[in-house]
């Protein structure tokens, strides 16, 4: 009987169906990898009532409970949280059959989404930031300029947010240049509860293959941006880092709504040090709603009916965020 059970367990492990560990190893504790503090993923999973399995041996780890499903790619920063792609700050690492996740990612990527904290402040006053403007056209598609379509998107989103009961203002209401530092400063002076910057993306290579939406929040102090660059990479904290948890939750809520409601390709929740995110003193995100360079997606961007649908998805994301962070009334 014991031999049969042992054989069944061995088959399950080889098929990638068995849990990585039945219980945390006795010598569990943080370890240092690449100069960063990591913890065993199995330890965190067991401590938070998750089960952990190989989805694909040595490649993808699945962590699940009754309400959440997390998938992590080994040797990658790629992860999925309830079906939405979230870029981690540091890669998932496998060493001697054990899988590790950085403590920073537990604190700044997973915990804010899985266990959102409630706050006394209300989410009522929103400042929308249509990217570019004036002598800064943004991305170009023939004669079409990004600045025109960020403003059109912001106007539609403003209308829908107002109908949903929010107070809304824009950093620009016409084709005018507004400096990057002035945009979050306007939001501060207006007492904004949220700052949402709106952009459209573009690539020069792979124009037919690259499409989808991505939502950025500020990188934690000392962490490189998802795409590299995008501002200083030093260890110093920026004003926007005071809202790391709410930045992540807002970005996740909006990205989830865009993917689920519009069916757009999920380019993920990403991190960057864009100036408007660094200097925002309230929860802030930057949305790249789609690619002007893609032959099909660009037509959606230029279509008012599609922008109306996208605005509706963003509104639902904002409302979902509000329901998670506001104290019960």
C-alpha cells in the first residue's frame, strides 16, 4: 500500500500536478539573491492559505486559493494575478528545486491587489491629464497626432466620470502645451484624489504585431522601470512613492477593466518613473490605451464609439478601485 502511494505521488510530481511542498521547509527564511531579499514562494503561499503547484515543470508556478489565481514564470518578471499580467520588480528565481519571489514584490505588487487597505479619505475629485499638446504632438500616424486623440479620450472620460458622480477636471482643455511638472502640480492645487494621465502608444518595428493596452504606476524606489529608462533609477524615494500601494491597486483595477470589458490584448500593469507619476502626490497612473502604429488598433483609437467604450471601461476600473479603498459609509 505504501509503495502504491509513493508511486502515485511520484507520477503526480512528474506530471506537474503535485504541490511543490506539503508544508514549508523547516529552515524557511529570507535569502539574498542578486543583492535582493527573496523568500520562498511556498512559504508565502502556505502562510496565506494558498496551494502551490507546477503548471509547467521548471517554467510556470501556479498559486491558488478560493478567490485568487497567481501564475509566475521562472527566471522572469512576468506574472498573472487573476488573469491580468503584472510585471514584477525582480524576476522569480528557482534554486535547487525551490522557487523564490522578492520580498519587495510581495509588498508592492501582490499585497496591494490581494489585500487592499481601506482609507478614511474619499475618492471623489479626479484630474485627467491628456498627454502632450501644443508644440508637443506626441506619436504620429501620418497626419494624425497623439495629442488630438488623448484630448478627445479625456473629454469622453470626463463626461462619463461626471455622470458617475465624480468631480473631474483636465490639465488641458485645448491644444496647448503644459509642462510635465505643471500637470501633477495642477492636480495637487485642485485637491485631486486621483490623477490619470492618458496616452496612445506606438512602435517603429513590429507594427503589425504590437497592440494592446498597458497601465503604468510609479516604480518603487531603487527599482528599474519595466521598459528601462523613464527617469532616475536611484534608490531615493519620489513623492509619488508615498502612494505605492494605491498606485498599484488603481493601475491593476483599470488594466483589469480594460482587458475584461474591451477584450484588448493585455500588455500588463507596468512600472515607470515618468515625471507625472514621480511628482503626483495622490494615487496616479498613466494609461497607454493602444497603438497608433497598429493597422487595426489605430482605427479603433480614431473612432469615437470605441473611445466611448474605452472610457466606460476606465470608469468601471475607477469605481472598482473606489469600492476597495473607501471606508464603509
